[in-house]
């Protein structure tokens, strides 16, 4: 199981949490504590999720995650920094 957290935004902060479970083959993504994706994904290849974040300070977010691939998050086409280590 891999769980990563990312904080995005300069003035309008948002927390994105990505959780993958290799045993159950699930991907769960939360934005500010609210689930935005919760899927069964049995394939080893990465799946991409796209969504917009923010009201006054808007960002385009792309998350690439798979059962055998590292979690990658891009904000406005730039890599986001992980604020939490793997668990």
C-alpha cells in the first residue's frame, strides 16, 4: 500500500491524498478530505486522473497512478512535491 499527500496552491491551499492498495487493487484520491476517485484498477499500467482545483486560485491537476508505478502528481504541468512519505 502506498499513500502520498500533496499540498497545492499558494494562497488557496488544498490537500490531495492518493492511496493505492496492491492487495485489493484499488486507487483512492481525496481532495481536502472528500473522495474524488475510488476505483478498482487491476492493471499494472498507470491510470491518469484529471481535475481542476481551486476557486479563486485555479490549478489543473493530473495524477498518474498504477499498481506497479510510482504516484506522480502534476499541477499546471509541473511536478508537485510530496509532503508525506510512503507508509
